[in-house]
C-alpha cells in the first residue's frame, strides 16, 4: 500500500468519493481510475479507513483469495482495472449483495434479475468474511427447515376427537375429515352424540359411495345397499364365474 511520506491536499468531496468506493473495489488501481486521482493520493486518503476495516475484519477478500488492496498487481482483477464504476453500477451491486444477505436462493435472485445463477454467485466476492459466514448460516438453516418433519397436532376439540376415533379403519384418509365434519353437524343440529357415533359406519359408507372411486376393489361381502341383508356375492348366479378372478389373484401373488 502507498506510504504516507508526503502531504496531500484532500477535499471533502474526494475523501467522500473514496470512502463510498472502498467497499466495492479491490485495488488502488481501480479506485484511482474510478475517482480520477492518482494511486498515491487515493492510497493516502484510504489508509485510515482501510486500517479500521482491517481491524474489524470488514476488508474482505480479493478474487485471488488474498486480502483486498494487497501489494502488487493482481492478475485476477487486472482485466477489469479500467471499468468505470458508476453510481448505477454501485446501486445494482448493493441490491445484489442485499438480496444475497437476505437468505434468498441464488436461483430465485437470478430469475428476478434476468441473469444466471453463476452471475449471482459472482457477487459473493463483494461480501466481507462476516457476511460470508452469515450467508452460510442462512443456507444451513434453510436446509434444516426443508428437512424438518412436520408435526401433526391432535385436534383440540374433544367432541371432534371422539367422533373421529369412532370412524372405521377402512375409511380412506382423504374422506375421514369430511365424514367427521358431517357427524359433527348432525350433533350440533340436535342429534344425540351416542346415536351419531353408533352410526359412524353408516356415515363412512355413504361418503365412500358418494366420493370414492367406483372402479376400485370392493368386498363381495359388502351389502347391496344400506340396510340390505343381501351381499354382492350372493347376487352372482354362477359362483364358477369367480374362478377367473382367483386365477388372477394367484398370479399376482
């Protein structure tokens, strides 16, 4: 870094310009080209600020992996030395850094700004070591949250729990809540709780017949209709017709 071996006349505007650019440039050469000052003068202005940044760990790393503003020319930033750093560029860079530090996924940021994920990740070089650690912690927290097993909490209403527990085990899970709600409505309308719970299977069959698939497997012991003493199996005239189904089941087993 240039030494302070001579006194320079520094205006408040020049000092503020250097201070604003310090977080986003990587070398005195880039700083000089952006401000129009020579490297020795920008080094003189930036020296006390860099000392504070270095002491607090906020100076960040160069693309080569060393500390920013390291001695000698860096081959990784040499090709971008003449790039003009405009206020628009600084504002966009600040937006990207803020989006990264919010914990948002790289792909989501890329889609929002119309770039690819690699371009978004390239802005990581403008993060300080503390910001890099914070970003990693956010990513780990997001992964843990995505892998967390959802906790199913029991229903707080005691009446609902009793009605739900009375439903037959063969009832499909997608229909259980609807059937329990229908039974609750009947109780709230004045029916006795014991009578409704005793008729839980009737409610379940009605829901299955109304909403379940008509093409799924059914039991031959199932009644032809509610209250019927005849089963589906008893309506088959020729029991020998079931031999084909026995053969299919044996093949599958």
